[in-house]
């Protein structure tokens, strides 16, 4: 067992992700429809789309938490649906709500995975945990419990816990939800900085326009379970597609409010 921990343990070992003709149905209702995309090794890739568009469902498939109705996802050369892939690729998923254990301190939340997996002696676990906390300026929070943390600190602790796993693929589900604009910008900066430090491939599901346009190398827009467009941030800033433009730059129209349009669409 190794006790060593470095800031860039997997540089040169990052994995790309390929989604090929993925379909998912729940009770016969299609949620993902013929989704195909490529995420390059080491890039930050943002998945954006309206609520219910299927982006979080796609993320869970990449993480191996769900099985597709048809199609496949490969992480490097490995099948994402194969449980054995988790032994070949270090994958970390940062959940929208953080998913911290309220009965454990911040330190013990971070130490839980390496302890359960017996990755190294306790001295090595402490080195991993404190290194991750140090990266995110959370050293003083080590002995606190989740109930004592602000929303922004919980998000940072969840990211620190993922770092302890020394990931080669980082998945974030709405990492800036329920945060104020300044803390949202801080989390965006953290995601970008971690990619620079570790070269980790990063996929972010987000509604946050500033995050996606500010730090992503490429963005995919999902609507109604289908990939509407994929491109670089600058391409979306100049888009002429009315559906994408309305999603990224909605205009408040009190004379023709959207909720009235939604009412009519369901009649």
C-alpha cells in the first residue's frame, strides 16, 4: 500500500469519454434519444439544457449508475456499464446536494473511501485528506460537521472528498446550484484550477451560464433528450439558433410571459 500523495498523481493518465447512439427509456418513455458525443482527455466539457432535458440522466450513465436501453459509453477503452471499469478508472462524482454524511466530521467524510477500500495506512489517509483540504482552503473545517457548514463550504468539501480518490475523471452534477453569484464563481474557479493542476478530464452538468461559458473548453446543449448543438463557448455566445439563444439569454417579457405559453402548450 502506498502512502504517497501528489498534487498531480494522474498527469498523462487521463481518459476521454465517448457516448455512442445512447438511448434511455423509463416505462417506455424516451429520456435520452440517440445521444452521441466525444469528451477529449483532459478537457472541461459542460452539459447544459433545460430542466428535464436528460443531462443528469446522461451523467449517471457515464458514472455507471444506470444502464442504457441501447447504445454505449466508453471511458477510454473501457465500457462505462461494466462494474469492473471502476477498478480501472478512478472516477469521482460530485453530487448536486454534496451527499455528505451528517454524522461524520469533514475529515472523516473525506477519509471514509480510502478507509473502506484500505488504500493505505492511516498515516497515508491523513496525508491524502489534509492535502485535499489544503487545496480547497478547508483545513480549519476538518473537525466540523456538515450541519456547521455554509452551502459553499459543503460544495467545497464534496469536491475535496472527490480529490481524495485521485480521480482520472471528475463528474459534477450542478456544482453551483443554490449558491450566490460570488460563491458560484469561486466553485467555477476551483473546477478550472483542479483541471490545470491534475489534467483530470472534467464533465459538468450545469444550468450556470457563467460557469459553462467561462471555464468550459466545449459545451453540449441537450434539449428533449437530444444533443441540440456542441461547440466552443465563443460559438454559443454568437449563436443564431433561437432555441439556444432563448435558453442562454432569456428575456423577461411581462406582456407575453412564459408560464402562459406553457399553459397553452399543455392544453
